[in-house]
C-alpha cells in the first residue's frame, strides 16, 4: 500500500510542470516517508519476550 503511494507520488513529482506542485508533492513524500519509518520503528520495538530475552522479529 505504501509502496504504491510512494510510486504514485514520485510520478506526480516528475510529471508536474509547475515548481509549486513539485515542491508540494516533495514535502508530501518526505512526510509520508518519515511517518512510514516511524511505523516501522514502532513495529520493531514491539518485542516478543521469552524467559526475559528480547526477540526482535520481522
């Protein structure tokens, strides 16, 4: 889902002629990327514990 969002945003950045729209979609892309990485980090910090040992699972 996020990959499709990123690729469509990159296509919009490339195809638009006006710099205002390119800048808008660049900012939009960066914000989504930060949010997506935040979700990944939150997911990785959900630790499964067994006998007091932390197991990071993907």
